C-alpha cells in the first residue's frame, strides 16, 4: 500500500469519531498536518456551550414556574458557560487564533515529524513513543519522544476500536521503509561495492538505512540518527555492545547461523508422523518445565529423552553429553556434537520463544518443496552479516577498508549460490519465514519491500547486474 492508500486508510479509521477533521494532507508538499489539540479543545467549549444552554433553559422554566430565586442559580452559571463558548467561537471566527495554533506535521519527503522548531526524524521514533492517556470521557494519543511531547489526536472513550486502528495506521505511515531515500544515489560506490550493499538490501532498507553507501546518510541530523539506530540494533537484538561481540555475531552467522536450525528442523519434519508427534510432545513438556522453573527430577531425564529423539540415529551420543553440558564441564562442548548440543540447550533455556518457533518451522517444513529448498537459505544469514559490518562501521568500530575486505568474500559466495536477485530474494523471504516461526505482519512488510526493490528502476537490483564480476574494483 502506497502513501496515498495508507493516508486513505488513516482517514477511514477516524470517520465518525471525535478525531475526524483533525487531519489535513498537502499532497503537493507531502505533508500531513495534525490538529488534534484544537479539535479536542473546541469539543470542550462546545460541551460547555451545550451545558450553558441547558442551564439557561432550566432557569427559564424555573422562573416561569414562580421560582425566581432558584432560577438565578441556573441562569447565572448557564450564562457564564454559554458566554465562554460563544467567545471562543468568535475568537476562532474573527481573529487569527486558528492560524496561531501550533500544528504538528508529518513531512514524508523529509521523513520528519515537526512541531514548531522541533524536528524528530522518523528513524528515531519507536512504537513506545506513541502513548495513550485515558480519562473518564476522552482517550488522547500523545507522542512522547525525548525531544517532542505533543498530543496527536483525541477520541471519545467509547471509540476505543477506532482509536487503536488510528494508532496502527499512523505507525504504519511513520515506520514504512523510505525506499526512495534508501535508493538515493549520492555516493561514490564502485559497481562491486554497490553489488555488496544490494545483497543486504532488504535488511538494510527495512531498518531505514540507505543502499547507496557503506556508512551513515549525509547531513548531521541524518548521520546522528543512523549512528544511534545502528547502535541500538547492534545491542538489541544482536547483543553486541563492543567490537568483540559484533565479530562473534558475524562469525556465527557465517559459520552456522540460523540455517543450521533450519536443516535440523527439516530433518525432523521429514520423519514419520508418529516420530514427529513424539518430539513435539517432549519439546512442549520440557519447555513447560523450564518455564515453571521445575528443574528437579525427572526434568533431566525428560531433557535427555528429548535430545535422544531430536537427533535420531545419533541421539545416543548426543544424549550422553547432556549432563556434562548442563554442568558446564571443561571440554564438554569441544566436539562438533557438544557444540551443537550446547547451542540447542542455550536456545531452549534462554529463548522463551524457541520451542514455539521450532514447532512452527516444523509445520512450515511439512511442505516438501520448502523442505527441499532448505539448503539454500544462506542469504538469510549472510545478508544480515553484511549489515552487521555496515553497522559496525557506522558506530566507529570498523574501518571502511576492513568492511569491504570481509564483505567481498561473502558477496562472492552469495553470487555462487543463487541465479539472480529474484532467486536470492525468494530464499531470503523463505529464510525469514522459517526464522520467525510463522512470519507475522513483519513478513508482509518484507515482501512488499522486496517487491519494491525488484520493480523500482533506481533499485540497485535493477542498476547492478547480478552476474557482475565480483573482483575488487576500488583503490
């Protein structure tokens, strides 16, 4: 869905609500203006006016009924409320008050949220910066960024469904990858360097990074935002707080990565139905015991049985290593079996989603066609390894020359494994589907992004030929 379609969806989300009429889109300037505070303030004054009219009518009835003293108690506050509302309407009508009201603008060409002199790049915004404040009668959505605190929209308390839909649609607009900006060709990359960056295109663009350079975007503000985002992504989800941890993550992706799990899950998914069900039952049982911290007997026995079933014909040798790995004995994970077992147990104990995601992968790999393709998901790991090198350079841990020297062999390996950008992209998406344990909404975003990369004329996938000779072409 393009920007126009997303804006239409945003407008539909607020139809018939208090927030309707709070938004104005300037198509020529690509600016969405939000006037939520003014609308809510106007509603309050209208409510005061209605209350004032009600009190005036009540006072008139009391006066006509022969209760002049009681009538004054209704007429005086009624006149005051009605006067306040009327005064506000007159100010809006005959003074520049409306023009002086501070609007918040979403400028899509600049990918920036602007309020007065404060500018917040979209790349700095996170879902947690959109915060609801609920009162007795109203629900108000605020942006709570360290640099900007401003009300975005107001809804009646009964409009909870529409309010949540509005928040979802608004975040889609803010978080949508800036493909046009990502593809801006303002760098001095050589053809081979362009090819290398393009191989990591989906992972880079989905996180808001340009595809025409190794480092940060030009401009002080954009460069600062890129460095901050790179630092945050290295720390979470990659757990890389220094150079050593970064290189450790890259080495793991290159040597094993998630494709090792995919291969094992494909083996499990190819087993007879009864054997698969036995493994699923054991995995759920052990995962539940870990979740409830019930690690006393018979936990170890059930874990050993899980390992034995998981590794099939070789399960006995793996099962015998379980006690040693659990006790963290020196040398327990030196062998290939020990290292693989240690990795599996680490995931099982430390990743609360691992069991459910593995079960999802087994379900997906029941498809023979996908299972037959499981050996071709190298791009899922290598594409992210290339991006980790870029982020390491952005935060100042790696030099440009170091990155290019180590990224080139990965690019050559990618080119050998696939026949085209489209072939690579298909395997990347399948790899992400398996990794995520089902895809979710983010999978749709990746698929749309890959489609844009494949069709956009300025995309590196359309500017750089797949079969380019990948030999060093920079000084």
